[in-house]
C-alpha cells in the first residue's frame, strides 16, 4: 500500500476543487438548453451546437495550455485554465444571441481543456506511482460533484431568476480556487525532469507549441495554415454551414490532427492516433446522455425543473461513486482490466434507462445511477491511462492534445443524437448511440489498441512506463 502524505492530499484537493468548478461551469448549458433555445428561437439541433462549441476549441486549448504546463509548470497552466473557463461562463450569462453564446462557449472550452490537462498531470505526478489510479479517479470525481451541484442549483435559481443567473454563479468560485492553488508546490516529476534537462533535444523543452510553431520557419507557416484550416472546418461542421462539403471538411480536420500528432510523437505516431480514436469513441458513447439527458427528461418525459434535478442527482452521484470505486479497483486489478469490466456491466443498463416513461421516476433514477456509475465513473481512469503513454517532459501536452482532440466526440454526440431523433423522441437515438459506441470502446481497450498499432506500424515502445498498459 502506497503511503500518502498531507501534501498529497492537499495537491489532490486543490486540483479536485478546480475540476469541480470546471464541471459546474461546463454542464450549465445542458441544464438550460431548452430555456436558451426558447429565448433565442433555436431548434433542438441548433441549440445542441452550443454544447458542441466548447468541444470545438478544446483541441487547441489542450495543445496550448499543455505546452505551458510542460514548459513553465503544471501550476501556471491550472490557474490560467480556471481564469479562462470562469470568464467564459460569465460571458455566456451576458450573451445576447446565438453567436455571442457560441463565442463564449469557445472560450470556456479552451479553459476546460487546460484544466483537465494540467490538473490530471499535476495530481498523477504528485502521488506515489502505486496510487495513481486512485489519484486520477478521485480527481475526475470532482467534475461529477460539480454537475450534481449545478443540477441542484438549477432547480432553485432558474425558476426564480432565469437561466442567465446560472452562468453568473459559474464565475464566483474562481477566487477560492485561485487561493487554494497559490500555496501548492510544483509537481515533483516535472521538477526532476527540468533538473536533469530531459526535455528534448539539446536540453530544450519539447512542447507542442515549440514543435509546431517555433522550430522551423517553413514548418511554422505550414502549421499555422493547417491550424486555420482545422479551425474553420470545425466551425463550419458544427454550425450547420458545411452544406455538401461535410466529407471534405471532416477529411481536412482529420488530416490536420494527424499532421500535428506526427510532428509531436514522431516514431510513436501510431500509438498517439490510436489513443485519440479511443478517446473519441469514449466521448461518443458518454456524451449523448451527458449533453441531452436534461432535454430528454423535460421535452420527452415532461419532467419539471425539480424532477430533472433529482434525476441528475442520481446520475451524478453514481458517477462520483464510480470514480471512487474504479480508482481503488484500478490500483488492485489493473487499469485496462478494470476499464473493460466496468464498461461491460454498464451496457446492461443502457437500454432499460430509455425504455421507462415519466411515470416511473424511482426506477429511472436507480437505472441512471447504475449506468453512470459504471459507464461514466470509469472515465476517472482515463487520465492515468493516457498520461502514462508519454514521458514526463511531454506528458501535459501529449495528454492534453490526445484527450481534447478525442473529446470532439463530445461535440459530435449531441448534434448526432438530436439529428438521429429527427424531431421525434430522443430516447432511441441516445440509447443506441451509447450502447453501440460502448461496445467499440470495450474492444479498443481490451486489445490495447495503442500498443498493437504501434507494434504493427511504428518503431519503439508504445509507452515509456511499465504500469500504463497493465492488464
């Protein structure tokens, strides 16, 4: 049993608190989506793009703030991330229409990407190696707690003061988070890497920004152009302006991400691409429910604000409990084995959740609790699973870019779920998206796709640390 110190606990609590606030801010749009759509005159599909907007910018937030974390330390990246998502939440409350809300969500997405990247890297590196599954899972539980709090606040605030008040509240806790982070020490792993100069060729820090935009003038110009192409492509895809060019824009986006990953990972590119695909599918199975559950409960089942809050409490509490449990199970039985078993159990509950009507709230709450405990709680192991594939000097940028590019699955999920419903009940589309993509993720993790693809197509080991791909 790894011995934990007071410093370990303080590091976890400070990062957990920031991630709690991140979860609070990020899920607000899902709670008030019907109110925002009514005020701005939006269809369900168009309103769902406001959820997607934060995911569109996350890939660049993971890249940039991950680079800051690798070059200047995990702490500065955490603080900057909190400022970004808090200002983004405030801007959402001040928005006057679809486009101003969309821009505010882009800013919030940048901050959320950095918060996940910096906090996960910081906590994992601060805790003893044998307890890092627990550290990862306990940290991610903060997001679920933030979601629970947001759901409970919603039932009181929105009926009394309207949806904008929710976003104003999302700005308030930033002061406490910044105070907590002021007294933290830097990650020991990062300090050791800096001390020995093991950060890249010729002793320089090899972060994502340096690789893409600083090393060579010609490469910098090409990568800047590719960044613009990816950004415009994503914007057109998720604002319903792609027309008949969807396949072309998707191809350009994927090509851009492959280009960026290849320059950063070099001979380990197959591993990184497999990780990105795994995370993408993980978001596709989890975010149809995460993003559209409140809309489904209100529009299809006729629940009022209080009943929606109750259901979100059951789902969120299941998520929290799942995060705590899988952390201990992951340290005991292995990361991948725990992941696969948990997802296999979760698929048992998916279809029954959406088979119930609004007259059975107790059974619905119980099923949501179980499904989220197994399906969403397991995401607590994702930072540990991804982060270990990268050496310390490249971990924040590698984890940040990989996770946040993959998180575009969360941008696709609500739009795809709403589009598949076609104006009918959201239930069947949410159920089958969740069920089918969960099976895909089970296979990818069970066969250790990053390691297998690296062995097949690349040179060198898939992971620099022995414990990352443990069964």
